[in-house]
């Protein structure tokens, strides 16, 4: 796979491999998209070439219109921070993100679907002629089927690209064989892709979290005039102990619930309706605060265990 070429520590860019040999199947896919498909959803297991294909398609289609790239892989996002869905125009250095609060799609399926659909709509309202949606490698089991099915149905009409050996993803594509608004296109996985060790994936997330938390300091946030999403229940916190929430990931959002920054929870003062958080200065201007489900150290390292009541 390509080496990461950082345009911005917070918004890294995944370039194409220098020695990429474009399969003839990819050229056929491009020709199919050019027949009129504006939304392309790429599904497949981890390390099958989804991100590389997304980047290549964006490059090829850019001569025909503005291309938006959306990364719905909340665990290994290349657009925006982990635990979010992100999008940007192919030529842009930055973009937008929708906070879901977890790096495991199975733990937040509704948020993953909502974020994907919201950002596709925002990209199109911003002038995108094509939207390429790169999804997570979560493809097995009933929860994966439910998640992918919901995304495909809500984003139709769409061309669904399934990267897998023959029939490997039939449980995800077969439900749409008679739907004229959804067309599936099968591709073999890229042979140059190698499975990334778990430690490498964790290191990628840690580095991105650290970039998004850089410049943070402890500050108090009054919540009287703010919207709160997923505020931990006071009774559960008292039972579990305050340390159970140390380092809880927080999304600092604008009026339309689009991400502005990330923060980490220090304490919750329910009586005075006040939070102490580690966050960049812009946290004070965020009108909406959403509590996530995982905990982090300031350097982005994951804290083992999650609050049982979240």
C-alpha cells in the first residue's frame, strides 16, 4: 500500500502506490460509473484495496466533475480523526467530520449510518458531482449485514463495488439483485495489499488522536446553554466511580452537529452543570458536546476497558 503523505497532521492523505498496476477490472468499473452513477459505495474486508481504489477513482473522475471522498471506516479513517466519519473534496486539504465516538462499527451502528448519510448529503450540497464512500472492513455476521444494508438502502441510487473473492460478500449484495436503483460490481482484491498487524492499526489511531488533541489544555465548560448528547447518567457514575470516565472521548460540535474538535473528559460536576475537559481552545465555542464510548490518554493511547454503563 502507499505510504501516507501528510498534507496536515490532522488530515493525512493516502497516495497511490508508485508501482500500482491498475487491473482491467478497475477500468471496466470506471466505464460503468461513467454511464451515470453519482454515488459509489465500496465494500470489502480489511486490506483488500478499498482505500486505494477510492483514491484512484477520485483521480480518474476529477476531470469530469468535483469528486468528494468519504471515509466511513471509523477505526482506520484516512479522512478526519478516528471514531468519526469524514469527507473532503479530492483536491482539498481539509474537510468535515461527524463524531460517532467509537472505533468499532458494531458498537455504534446507528451513528455510523447517520454520519455517512449526513455527510454524503453535505458533500452533494457543497457541489460534489461524484461521491465515493469507502466503508469499514466490518462485513461478517448479522450486525455487519444490517449496517451495510442500511447504508446502501439510504444512499440509493448507488453503484456498490464489492471487493472480494467470488461470492465472499454475496450476503451483502444479494438483497439488492432486483433493485434497479442499486447496481453491484464485483472486483477481486488487490494482490499488493498485505494485512496490517493489529499493533500497526492501533499505532495509526494513536498518532491521529494525538494530532487532534495537540494544543489541548484543561478547561472548564459550563453546559447550561449547550446541547449535550449521551451525557453519562449521574446515578451510574456515582455507582461506578468517577475514575471510570477518566479520558472519555468527547466530540465538540457546531450547531449542525458537525465536528469542530476532540476532547477528553476529566470530571463532571452535575450540581453546577460543569465539565472539566482536556481540549483545544475552540472547545469554549462549541454549542454541542457529545460523549463517546472509549477512553484515551492525552497522547492518544487507548485506556483499557470502557465504562460498562455506556
